[in-house]
């Protein structure tokens, strides 16, 4: 190609003439070629995105181990996620069946002409109602016996708008948008209005009499004037259109009914349903994740306490809790190279073996082995990777078994507390957290439990043995068959109707009261007991001693297990910083030292920007913020502008020749200044002063 310069007067005009060979060969334009290059780049980026997990061990982790870590996370979490969904479905199944039965059986004849109404109190579990309504809608449409029309408060600014929404959703959700349009176009005569219930009546007649459930998800947020008019209108149509109302109530039925006029409340008749609280659902989910026999990764005490505390303090939904648990699982497999040991990797790597040797639990294990005189074994673990690899697999499998037994034992303790009706019984979640923290085996909870068992009569012991018999894990704590046989032999020789009681029972002791020098002294004395009660006391003492010994063995401290870092995740910082970030601290730090967040060049460090020194190379908002910190509670805007312009552009008589200053005029600097001012106002750091019109007042101080 070439450019031909014409002769004559038009000296500044060039005419482009492409080469003839390019036209003959039909070569694509540069723009077309750029599209092809972009597609290749997209393919390359998709390939890189597929490798989400980065190599660890200083970047020396093999691609095979990286892929195994990612696969292990996906397989493990998919199983746990399915269990969580099953827990939620089981909790929702009861109320879902009740609401479904109510909707199918509702009719104006059975409700004396009133509108069939279900009041559902949701409490703190706000996310449960939309989930139930979605399942209910799919169930009714699948069985061809009705549908659910979900109404939000934004759908009802006035009566016409909410009627339009009801008619449109009722038709389009089952027959599509084309059927909705045909209702107005295919009919001869005057065109019907989109908020006329005659349209819905004609559609319902064509489809058959099926319940239309109008679900008000956030009923307290509705305009009760519009709601009152709507209910009055629906009441006049309930004999022709099978309406069923469903109100989601976050407060109470009494408060909701009190906001309606008596005449409107008299039009409603139905039942009250109550959805389970979010806290109970979260406890069930946590219990399922931690106590399932197939669990291979447990949440440590710090992570568990943080998640449970956040869920209770902020009324978190079960879905939100599941997302946070998923993030914890992902953090473990994403940042811990040892997590690849959970699925037993087929290949080993020298760097992975060195990482194992640097673990705290591994060093403790070696120290204990040296104290026991196994120096040769420790030397072989340090020198031979194959021996280390074998020990690692054995320790992990043994650790998984011990962790499973730990939670099964905690379940047994909880069952015994329920049977004995202890007044200080701990909640399941708190008991699990204490169990995984390792402070349960020598706690007051276990001591109170054992003390109560010593005072149990023969009837209570029979129930406890039945609990042990039903739990396979509990049979490892005591020899159930032996105690059942011995107790049965004692009961055969006991003819009285009263149960056998031990010498520790309160009924086998008496309290003697004496008064000495105007002081009352209480003395507890033991009664004389029969030989059968003595034999029962010995049996009970033997039972308690065996149970206490095995509880001490089973209620271990997970931190004492070798390679507990592989199957117990207890790093609280990633979760805390992600779900409860310190936004203000981060903003203040970014404005004070912006180059800690920005990619700075070598010249940036030469001018001292990374040390917090003000420079024109910093963003204008950071410059103005640092000037703002040096001022008092009232700041003169003109003084602030002069200081800002001096740093950004420099003064007229400046001879320093600072190359870091921007080359800009006063107009550009003023634009940057106003933009920085508006950003600081948006961040809530300054506002207009009422005292002086040319000043701004500080509304935030760093670190406060």
C-alpha cells in the first residue's frame, strides 16, 4: 500500500491507495484479524480460569496435586451440601404438607363465604417462606390443582396495579405470555381492562376451578389502605374465583389483625401456621455437618463459635450459614497443601513431605516418640519419605476414626442428659463446640452427669441402657448386655413395687437439724439400706466407673492428634475478614498509604510514597485526605485548595524542579480538587458547616 501526495494547491491532502495484491488475495482487514486474535485470547483465558486453585508449596506443587485438591473439595462439599439441603427439606416438610392440605381443601362453602386464609408466622427465618412458596407452586402446578401468585409490597402501590399483577401472573405462570395477550385481543366486543377481575374469571372458567393462592410475602410492608380495598374486592369474587390467601407475618398474628379494620378481618377465616426458627435450622445443619459418620473434614472450635455466634446475632438464614460453611471448606482446600491428603493422593512429592515435617503436630509426635525411646523410628521418619508417607496415611485414617467417635460420644452424653432431665443440660451445638475444643472430658458437665447417674434408680438405669443399646457407638462405652443381665437378676428377687435405689439416692439419706447458740446446723446422714439396694449400688458404681474411663478415652482433644491440620479447619481469620470486614480501617489505610494497594513503580519508592509522604504521584483523594487529617474540626476550603494545588501542580515561584508534580493548569487542578472533596463527603468524612459558609466540618477522625 502507499500514500499518493497530490500536486497543486492541496498539499495537505493524502489519498490512500491499497496495494492491488491485497485486493486480489482478499486479505482480511485488520479489524477482522483482531477479532480472530481476541477469540484465541478468550480461549486461553478460559483455559486459565479452569485452573482456579493455584500451586502451593512455594509454587512447586505439581499440577496433579493441585487438580486433586480441587477435586477433593468439589466431591466433599457436594456431599455435604446435599445433606444440608435434605435437612432443610425435612424441616420444611411438615408445614409444607399442612399448607398443601389446607389449600386443596379450602372452599368458600366450608368457610361460610369468607376468604380461606392461612397466616404463616416466619419469625427470624425470613428466607423460609419464599422457599416454601416455590415448592408449593411447583407441587400444585405439577398436580394440576392450583398455583401460587407471589405478591411483594412493591407490587401494590395502588389497587389497579396489584390487580394487574395478579391477573398477569396467574395467566403467564401457567399458560405463557401469548395466552395473556389473547385474553384481550381474541375477544369480540369492548376490550376488557387489564385490572378487571372478569378477565381472571373467564380464564379460571376455561381452566377449571383451581385454587389461586395469593401469597403476601411481607405482609407488614403492604399499604394497609390498599390491602383493605383489595380484600374487600376479593371477598365479592370468592364465590366465582377460588381465592386462597397466604400472609407471611414477621411479628405476630395479633399485631397483623390489629392493623386491619374489623369489617375486613371478618372477611377472613382460616388457620395459623408457624415456620421453624432459623436458629433451630442452623443447629440441625451444623449437627449434620459435624456428626455424620462419613464426614472427613470438621470445623474447629474457633471457626464453629464464630459462625454460630454470627448466625445468632444477625438472624442469619440457613442458606447464608451454608454459604459461609462452604467458604470455610473452600479456604481449607484452596490454601492448605496438606488437604490433598484427605482423599489419599496417588502421587507423593518431596516438597509435600517437607511441609508435613514442619507441622506442629508432627514435631509434637516426634518429641513424644523420643521420650518413649523410639529414636530410630523418628530418624527414619526424617530421612525416608516412604516411611513418612505410610505413617501419614495410618495417622489420618486413625484420626478420622477418633474424630467420628468423639462426636458420637458427645451425642451419647446429650442423650443421657435428656434421659436424666438435667436442669443444666447444654444445647447440642454448644456441646459439640466444647467437644471439638477438647475441654469436655474433664468439665463440670461430665462430672454433673456422672454424679446424677450415681443417684439414678433402677428404672432410670433401664432407660439409659436402652439408649446405649440403640446407639452403636454408645455400646463401646459400656458392656450393655452384662449390665442388663445383672440388673435383671436383681429385679427378679425384688418384689416391691418401688424401684431399686442406690445409697447415693437422696431418698436413702436424711437431714438432721440441730440448733446450737441460735445457729441452725444441718447434718446429712445415710439411712440403713437393704442388701438388694447395696448390690444395686455396687452395680451402679461399676457402671459409672467404666463409663467415666471410656469417656476420658473417647473425648479427646483434636489438637493432640497427629496431622489434625489435615482434617480439622480452625483458621478464623479468613472467615472473619471476609464476612465481617473492617471497612473503615481499610478505607483509612488505603487513603493514608495508597501505594500499599496500588502497583507502584521504582520511582514511587524513590519519592517516598510508600512511607506515607504526600506526593503528586498519589491519587488526589489520598492527597486531600492527608491534608484533611492535619486540620482541625473546621477546615477553610480556600486554605485546603491552596495546599492541594501546591502539591499537585506546584507554586509559581517553585525552583525545586520536583518531577513528581503533575503538569496541569489551575482549571484541571480545581476539577481534581472538587472531585476529591465530593468523594470525601460521600465517605462521610466532611460536611458543610452551618457556622461558616466557606468552611467544612470534619465528621470523622482516623482510628475512632
